[in-house]
């Protein structure tokens, strides 16, 4: 996977068994876990820095959507308890 440090483009990722959708979704979720509240401009800049290949540009919207979804605080699940 060290090849991704220097060469981030769809062809390289596909040759390693990665698809664009799952790649940007995972990256956006990880980013949201450490850095919540980014502006759309900040997300765009971050995406371009992380995915500089022009072939990756089509995934910017999916990256932003995944980040936003992952940034929404989750409500704890309620447990149904039977009355004794």
C-alpha cells in the first residue's frame, strides 16, 4: 500500500483492488472522526490535496457527502426492556 503515498489515481487503486467509492467514503469517515465541522471550501481543498489526480475529481461530491454523513452525531440506541 506504500505505492498510494506517491501515486494516487484510479488505475493504481483499481490494480490494488480498491474502488473509488469505498476509498473516498472511508477517507471521509476517518477525516470526520478527527476533524468535525469543516466548511465546504475546507473539504474541497482537503480532497484536492489528498486526491490530486484529475481522474479523482469526479469523487469530490461523494467525499463531501460521506464526510457530512459521518459528522452527524449518532443518537445512542434505545433498548426495549420488558416490564417485570
